């Protein structure tokens, strides 16, 4: 049996839905953040699989840029989380009801 | 045949890692599960002839990003059990139901709208040279903008991290 691009797209869809489910189900801000990373990875996988399917390298370049943006996003997000944690001593998003520091 | 075996083995590892990330109450185990998912996705990149992208995936995601996550998890709250009681009514059932519905929707749309490969489609060459060739010609401006983005992100992280909690109520800098 040959593995086609559709198999990778299906796997990417499953991983994306798991990530979205983690975003909706969990209350720990760190786990929610990791769910975002999982969703980004799932979409990257579809980019690479489709790029191979149509014989185009631009999909891989797009993945490269997504990785750069995700790295920058993680740095800022974790810094925000640490500064919130210093004030509130909690990583649960239920405790964050106001933006004021 | 090799690709089928690789797909089944690493696909199972990827889904199991993702599920353990979502379901395990301890975020450290979750981060390790996510790391397993990212490494198996790197294997899929290699299979799909994205060799450079696979190396970047291992170095940036599995290496740098997840290490940063583990640092912050250790710093913030491994010892603190998450309060799993739900405050919104029906949130859990709705989330699971809508997730399954979303997956079915993706399956329906993806099953119907399928792009056919051009007849001349060949395996793309995902080497460093080929990717650099594209980045430094067609994608030069986005590449330069990412340098700006990285500088802003690192400056922002430093500015957020040196926030001092002593000045409560005063002007914050």
C-alpha cells in the first residue's frame, strides 16, 4: 500500500483537532500554549505533504517562516506568563479575570 | 513499504504524544509527549523530502522551544495540581463534541476538494541549497522582516522579565 499525501493530511487534521481540544479542555496556561504549538506543527505537516504532492518547494519555505514566528511567539508568551505568575502565583487561566497588573 | 511502516509507527507515536499532552495532568509529562510528537513530525518531514526543515524542526522545536517550555514549567508550577473542575456549564461535553464535529467537517471537505498534482510533479529537493535559493530570492523581504520580528521578540522578553513586582500601584516600567 502506498502512502499518499492524503494520509499525512489526515494525520495533520487529527493532530490539529487534538490541539484545539487541549485548548478548550485544559485550564493551565502552559498546556494551552503547548496546544497552540501542536496546532502549528499539524499545519506545518500539511504544508510539507502538499508541497511534495505538487512538487513545489515553497511549502517548505512557508514552514520555515512559521517556525520563526512560533519561536518568537513562545519567547514573548512565556515571558508574559512568568510576569503574570509573579503577580498572581497561579498558572490557571481561570484566575486571570483582569488585565491590570 | 518502508514509508508505510514509518507512517504507522511514527503516526501512532505522534498521536499518543499529543493525547498525553492534552490529557496528562502533569505538564512536564505533557511537554515530553509534545516533544515525542515533534520528533516524529521531523521524521515525516524527512520522508516528504524536507531534509533541512526536519533538521530545523529538531533544533528549534524539539530543542529550543520545548526546553524553554520545560524551564518555565519547572519555574511556575509542577507542584501545583491543576484545578480540573469546570466552571462553565457543558464546556467539556461541548468541547469534545465540537472537536469531533470539526474533524468530520475537515474529512468531508478534504475528501471532496482534492488537488491533482501537475503531470510534471517531481519530488522537491529539500536541501539547504534549494531552500536558501528560494529564501534569498523570492522570499527575501519576508526573511528580512523575520529578523526584525526576532529582535522585537527578544527585546520584549527582556523588558517583560525585568518587571519588578515591588512597585505595586506605582508607575510600572
